[in-house]
RNA sequence: GCCGGCGUAGCUCAAUCGGCAGAGCGGCGCAUUCGUAAUGCGUAGGUUAGCGGUUCAAGUCCGCUCGCCGGCUCCA
């Protein structure tokens, strides 16, 4: 009895019924068989050793494919679990998935793993690989599975099984390890060549801080040792662009023991800050925003009215003035709302766009603080748009375009969008949430921007579109957000006078572009690895006189450049040129201007760029134009001299 | 907040079994006046995160507190 197997290229071949994908792969080429990790049979991923009983399409999945690598990593997690069970028989298994760049497995063990334990576990894994144990699997009905896992003391697996809806579940076994798993897996443990355990961390069972804390071991695995080495090298490189390290090395900011989560901006960091702020102001002005400033401390009663008291109190700081209770603002919206309410508003004046670089304070859990990325006080580039219901779409779209312009066009950053929906602890009725959520959804979809839905992650007053940026290790941070709010206007009884002379209820958008200046600067530091484009660079050019005799000329050059507000300084230290260049390079200063006898006589500077190297000499005036233009255009790459226009 | 790890000079790191706290870089001083990634010599710099304990003796061992790092939870 033969069955027909259709391959991805459309070709069809006959094989005996019950043939395995492994045999088919072997039939095609021994090389394919060697790299194969699983098969996709009629669209479903399965093991290579599973028998194929009917006419099917077949794709052999190899380790070179993303799915193949994922299977490899998932199998690595199982091998790690087996190693852990051998060394710590009392360990209970929780879950162990493949993740981006690796895998993890959560264990419940009486004592936490130490970093040294990882070495032992890794060594045991190597043994298991050596033993080349086969991965086998079978189906069993759920009730039986529950009994069996209960007998093994695998309480977490039992809990998972109890919540599953399928009648039949799939069980995998390799060596001594029996695990509840959908698969597929490698044919055998010997296929795992390149892996490494990276670190161990606590993780709550099911991500719930009320449940037990388990021990999570993270590891990574690749098809080849070369790929693993490359990945480890990238991790090291990423550590070098960590904004906390660069922040110290480039003297941009610091966080002192006296104020955990409260960053200090140094003179160099402040230059970046001011450049961003100038850019921010200019861009808002031309989009019809009006800048405001609202107080940092406001009466507690305001926060009760806004709902923060009920929904956000845990994150707030409080104080008392003249025996009356006040709160330090965690958000800027109530302040903007008070400004809106200060007078009667006409429909003619809407949309009213108030923007504010507002300093907010939030009590974040100590364990979550992270350099500039998560702090306890930060400046939001906030704005509140008060508008007619008919203006919702256009305003949302305007903000989406604004964010896209800033992220992509200006900074060259890639971002990911999430639509965050109603949280559990939310104000207002479901219908309003639905209306608001749909309005946001409609706006992103109209822009054809891909997005994921982040269920239950909205603000307590409204759903939001969140814009995430990546740091050097690929961790994502929420930066921009657009929140649509029907509820605050209600609570504060906001109104505008409509065409009909009657009072109507406006709708609000709360939005940020950078998110927080602090976080955005953190992202930029890592994105540029500290080598900021000229418009942001704390020092744009450093004049390096080759000897003391040329200090006067160096100063003349500096003055000339400073006339255009360029940030230039002189390295007047009594050191050799090579030394001064090295220091400027390490400080990642975009341009170095070497001046000596020749330059002083000709009125030129010898230009060196931090990446391009020696660019030869040019008249000071020409360099001035180049630098001015590079700064003004917010160029991400150095300009070519020939492109500079007068 | 929770789990684990870590904390020595401004920075990077040494200090054997519990036995005199050190080096390089950076800083400062002197010499040198130099042409595209490190000139030489000298010198200052420490409550070994803090508090308590064990010991003849603690950077080292124990306890507590603080901070940092990696995760989890949470969020701009």
C-alpha cells in the first residue's frame, strides 16, 4: 500500500504507508536527514519518527529554519529538565518553553540553584547528549495523565492538566524524563550540539506574585557551535553599549545611592536633553500644540476626583502642607484638566492641544529600577488633546504620524505597537471602553500598522496604543503611548459650548511621543552606542593643538565655530597628539580638529572624524558650514563635504 | 515587593588557609612641545557599602540594613 507525499516544490513521490519523515529525508539526501529536526505533515508539525498514514504534504524542518531552531531549543529545555531531575530528584517541573534566543525551564526546588549548580547541570546535559537518548511520545487520556503525574509528585503538571480541555494529551519521554508536552522534539538528545546555560532567576508560578516562586534557568542553544559563539559575542558587545555603563563612561548621568531611581543629569547629559527638548518644542509648535506647565504638588482631593486615589494610590507619593493632604503628581492629566476648566471652552477652539514636559513621580517597586529606563521620577513629553467626538480619528492619526516621524525618520528606530485594552481595575462601563478601543483599533488599522493586542494593560481611564522600542539586549520598553479617554471629562464635568449654544462633553487624548525623556535618552544611548549624531553630541568638535604654541590659533578656531552655537572645546593638555586623539575617540566626539603650524598659517583645520578617520584639511569656514549643516539637519550619518551648500 | 548573585581608591580589578589593604588607568606635580588611538618620572587618593557579632587577629566567617546586577511581578 502506497501513499503520496507532496513536497514543498510541488513534486510528488510514493512511499509505503506508515513511512516516517526521517526515512523520507534519508531518501532525499543524507545531508537533509542529518539536519532534520522535525517535519510538517499536512501543515502540522510533528516528530520525524511519526508514521505517516495517508497522502500528505511534507516539509522537512531543519535546524537552519526558525521553527527548527525553536524545536532544538525546546528539546534543550527537556534535556536540562532531565539533568536537573538526575541531580535533584526532588525537583518539580513547571514549564519549559523555547523563547527568543534560547529557552528556560522553571523548577520548584527546596533550595535555590547557585551559579555553580549551573555548571553541574550543564555537565549532566552533556552526558545526556552523549547518551543519545531517543525522544518518544504517546497519547493518553487526560484523567490517566493526571493520575500518573500526581503519582510522580509533579503537582504543577497536574495543575496544567486540570485546566486543559482536551481529552487526550501528549506525553514525551527521553531517558528518565517524562514530561507533558505537545512537541515536536528532536529525534534524540544527541542532536543537541551547541548550548549553554546562562543564568538562574526567580520566577513566580504562572507569573502570579501570590503563587510560589520557582527557580528559572535560562539557557541558549544553536545549530552550530559557531552560531552559539557568535551569540555569546553579541551579548558581550551589547553589554558594552549598556546605557548605564556608557552613562558613566561618557559622564552623561548617574544614580546615587542617596536617590535610588532618581537620576542626576550631568552637564554632558543635559546637552542631549536640551537638544531633544528644543526639537520637541519646535515640532509641537508647528503641530498646533500650546505649551503649559502644571504644578508637581496638588491637593489630594484632586486625585480623589480623578480616580487616581482609587486606582493608582500604590504608585503615588503623598505629603502634607499646612496640615492639608497633598499628592506628588504621578501623571499630568489632572493639571491639564484644571487648565481646561479655567474658562468656558467653545467648540471653535477644539481641538485644544496642551503639551507639557511634566515631571512626574511614581513609586515603582525597588526591584524594577533600571538605569534611566525605569526610574521613580521622570519627565513625560506629555500632551492632552481636548476635542469634539467627531475629531477623534483625525487626532489619533495625527499623533500616530507624529510618533512615526520622530522614531523612524528622525532617529531611525524600529518600534512595535500594542493595543492595550481594559484592565481589571478600571473605571467606567464596558460600552465606553469598547467605543474607545475600537476607535484606536480603527486608527492603527487605517494606517496599516501591524500591532498586537495586550489584553488588560490599558490605563485605568482608557485603552491605549503603546509604542515599544528595543534596548541593546532586545528588551522592549514602552515609550510612546496614545490613550483615548472618555472618563476623565466625565469625572471633571468638562464641557464645551457647541454650535447649538448648549454644553457638550469633550473627549480627551493623553499622549506622549518620547514617553519619558529619561527612558528615551537611555534608548538613544544604546542605539548609538554613545556615538551620538552631531545634533545631540555633548561636544561636537574638539580642537587639538599639536603643541602649546598653537593654543592661540586653537582658540581662534573655537571662537569662530562657537559663533554658530556649535559645541566646541580645546584639549589644551600638555600631551601628544596621539594621546589627545585617543581620548577624543574614547569620548566618541564626532569631529577632531588638529591644528599646528600648517593650519595656523593657512587658516585651516585638519579634520578627523570618529568613524571615517582623517578627512584632510579644509578652511575653518568650510568646516563651520559642514558642522552647522550636519547639526541643523539632525543627520544620523556624517555629511559629505561636497554636499554642503552655502 | 519577591528569588538569587554581588559590593575593595573616581574607573577596572588583585589581596593564598582569617595574619602589614595593592596594581593599572584616571587625578595632581615636574620634565617634555610633540602631527592622527596611550611620553617619562614623581605623588596624593581607602570607615574594604553601613551597623552589629565571632576571634588574639576580619576585606575574608556569621547576622541585619542599604545599594547594585539578572530575572519575576509591575510600568513611561
